[in-house]
């Protein structure tokens, strides 16, 4: 049964899925009106996430959407609402 869990994506545990995304693009939605898109470098048991290279932050402001380019960022797992593997984020 354990071998089947590793081959069937619908039976992966959440941290196993995040682990498979290391090195690929991922879209993060935060509790606030912020979103981050970047390449996942690593994470811990609290799902604090480290992005590196070519990260973009999106924030909704009264003036419109603000886009921030980031080289590297560490996100606290307590503030993450949703992870989207392969996601490209909101349309620019």
C-alpha cells in the first residue's frame, strides 16, 4: 500500500506534494491581499517557504495592483493560505 501512495498523486500527503515542487515554480496566496510567485528552494515542517531567483510579489492596493520583484524571500508558513504548484500567479 505504501508503494501505491508514492505513485498515485491523489494519495500524497500535503508535505510530500510540496517536496515534489522543490525547484519548480509555485504560486502562494497569503492571508493578506498579497501573492508571491517564484521558484521553490525549500520549506520546513511549518511550511515556511524559501523562494530564490525571479520572485514576484503581487499586492492589491487602493491605487491598483502593485508588483514587486524580489531576488529571494522567506515566507512564514502561518501567513500562507494556499499553494498552487506550477501556478503563474495573477495576470499582469
